[in-house]
């Protein structure tokens, strides 16, 4: 059954925006480190764009409970990667980030304080509270700590204490959280930009370039719309770094739309760093089975998260200037195609691109022998390779690749592995982390 791919996120209906500047709503909870990273970037970002920030404190726990989501159920490899990813982002942005030993800490009282605070004081109070949690390691569930922070940004200690204890403030925070869920929020940080076609929702501090494009496209903004990521250098000209042994292993399954997007960029990134790409197909379903996670994660998402994923894929395709169409057959059995990749020798790159194109751009069935034969002919491979896909050695090789990926710490695709001069290889997850893959390649990675 086809999954609809909307041109606009119309989940909230059409609303009229009559302010003097484009408005960006920022939904956050102090407990989220990615929300912290967003918070330190937003003031300068908003000033540069002449955008108005509307801080919306909500309870992340309340959102997750309403949607039946449990982040603690993630595979251990994914939890470890998240910590590493946060460290990479903190270094990239240039801010300190220290995980408290007791994380996650209770933030209900702190979010009540933010809900009570005068609107103009919320940005500086949020900044101080984020620093208390993610830099200074303070317990933001401690009332005295909260009052000290409130006082440090010029708020009355006595009034702040009254606000913290006010039942009406507590109820307002919960109403705000419920309203956020109704508007499609499924996590933090989330950004909503008002537009001619209604509000547009963006999830994640790593999507600020898409938020910027929406702000620039706003009728109140004089600049032209821009959808290129200023932090991504995949299109930029940078010096070639000569290193004959440099390599990035691209771990993928043809069934993943994000792996498709990554496939359109990874060789560009490698070329700029004087590197080569090792194509490493795995059976994603086999990896998921081994990790004990849902075989089709998309099917477990809330409606809001599913809508956002579809929009996100479209935004990235536009950003990369590649064709993308969510296929009418999803999920897809890619077993035969993956085995053919292992038989394709030095044409694995060409065949990978052709299979990805047929499925994610042309809506073709990769389990159809005629489609597979078409792909083989296109890249100049003999059709009798199809007869070899049942060979025990080829079956074992695909299983071995999948097991190797799990041993490396992979929990999904696309993943990227870059060896280092000293210490273990670096592993990266997600096509939206190609920036960090490039940095790892160009800092002197070798086999």
C-alpha cells in the first residue's frame, strides 16, 4: 500500500501569521541534551535571520508517555552511539556538555519555573537552566538551586518560589504538553515555523538548516529560500587530501530510504578527502532480529513522527538535489539484490546505485526478476549471476557481513566506519552525519 508523501505538513491546518517577523516556536525540555545544543545556537541564529523565537517549555516525559514511546528500550549500541554523537556535536558547536551521573534528572520543577517566568525572561532563564544541568551538573529538581538560577537572571526569588508552588502553573505546563502532542510534537527539540500553508514542523537540532529555509521562504522574510545546509560541506570545494590508504566503509541495505540518500553523497565526501568507499551490504532485517528490535521501525511510529519522517526525506532529497519517491511497496524484500551486490565485483558501486535508483526513485520491485535483470544489463553484468544467488557461499557472506556490522556496533543503516591512525575505528550512524564522516576522513584516517 502506498504511503502518502505530502508536499506540506498540513497536520495543524492553516493559520494566519500577521507578526512583523517570522516566528519560530521552540519546544524543549531541559532533560534533552540535543535541546541544550539547540538552545546555545538559537539566539545568534534567530538574530541573523531576524526571526522571533517563541520558547515553549513542555514535559518530554509527558509526550513520550502519551505516545507510548520508551527511549530506554533502544538497543545498547544505539544508546552508546547517541552519547558519542552528542560529544561530536558539542565539539563541533564549540560548547561544553557533561552528562550528570544521575541522568536523566527530574526536570518537572524547572519546567514549571519556565512556564511561570515572564515571557521576555524565558530565553535567559532557559539558557541558565540548561547550563546548570548540562555544564555545571546541578540538580535542577532542587528548589534552592532553581531559585538561585532564577535570581541570577534578575527574577524575584520570592515570586519565583510562589510560581513553582502554584498548582495553576503545574496545570498549565501539562496543558501545554498535551497541546504540543496534538500539534504533532513527538520529541524535543522541535521547531514550528508559520507559513502560508500552515505551520511546518521540524524535529532535531541537526535540522536547523531546514528551519532556516522555511524562515527564509516566509512572506515576511525578504531573502530568497535557501535549503542548503551551511554546516554540510558535501557540495563545497575543499582541497584533496592525498592518502592512498584512506577508506570509509559504507554499511547499507537497499531497503532503507536514508541509506539511499547516503549513497548519493558518500562518494563525493570520500573524493574530497582522497578516500575510497568500501560498499558493505548487510541484511537489515537480520540485524534487527539479532538486536531484538522491530523489523519495520516505521510501523511503530506515532502519526506525527511518521509524517515528519516522510517530510524529512523529501527535504533531504531536495537538499541533495536528487530524485526521491516513497515506493508503493514498503518494506521491500531485498535479499536477492543484496546477494547480487556481493557477486558484482568491481561493479558493486554501479549496481548499488542502480538498485537504489530503481526502488527509491522509480518505484520498481527489487524482488522482480525482470527488474533485477534490467539492473544487471544497465551496469554491464551477466544475467546468469541471478542463478548464483542461492549458492551457500553467497548466503554465508551476506550473513557474515550482517554479523560483522553488529560486532562493529551497528544498529541500523546507513552506518559508516572510518579506521584511525591510533585507537579503534570510528563508527557513524545516519546520512545526516556525513559532516562527521568527512571530518574523520580528513583528519588522517588510515587502514
